[in-house]
């Protein structure tokens, strides 16, 4: 079983990205969980979202305390939320930042694999403005999820919610992040 913990702020789409990731893995025939955890619902407040992905039935129903992957959608949460806490030493910390992996390692103290991705820049360049979809692409790449499944599910999930032009911009951002994370050097 793979456990993933997302760290974001209300309105940034971490919960949505978590739900789409669950749907992608459901398409692969896996057992999945996706659920959020947040305090007072307000834009900008810290939130967490969780995924469990498994080949067999998932019997645990709690927050994810020792994730295999921690995803940081908002860099300001590196100190406020301490996303590396509980992260498996052989896990992966994925951070939306323009900083280097070495800088993130220094700031968090995490000794495992770190993937840095400037998802904010990717979203701006693609014309979407939201980092959640690029971060979803990075997570899918780290998990080794085939691109075709990722693209199909994002099209299916988001296609009815937005214009064709905005959908294509999101697919472009998703693809840029997927390729960047797939090709990133994941230093220890």
C-alpha cells in the first residue's frame, strides 16, 4: 500500500488533486482512499488531504501519519505544517518551490528523496494559475503511473467543469510537471 499526504491551503486544490489521483488509480484496478482534513473552512487555511492506494482491500481508516509520499502544494507550509514529519526515510518529499532540493533538505532536515518542482511557474506559463494540477502530474510520475491514464482521468474529471481551452492548458501544465518530475534527479 502507498500512503500519500498532501499539504496545501484552502482554495489551492490539494483536495481535488487527491481525488483525481484516487480516480486514476481506480482506473488501474487498485483499491483507493481519498479524503481531506481541515479545520475552519476558509480560503488560505492549512489543509491536508490523504490518499491510500493498494492492490488489496484497504482496512485502515485514519489519517496518514507515516506517508510514503508527502506533497507540499504551498511552500510556506514547510515550517508551519512540517510535512516531512513521519515521512518514511525511503519515501519522497515533493515540494512546489523554486528552491533546490538541497535547500529543501536543509530547511526540512529530511534525508530521503526530494523532488522540487516550480508548479506555480508551470501553472502561470500554461495559463491555469493553480499549482494543484502540476503537483498531481509530479505525484503520478513519482508513482510511475502511465501518462495515458493520468491524462484520460484529468480529461474525464475536469472536461465538464471547464472550457476546452482551459482543459488543454491544464493538460499542458500536467504534462510539463509529469515530465519534469520523471526526469528530475532525486537526490538523497
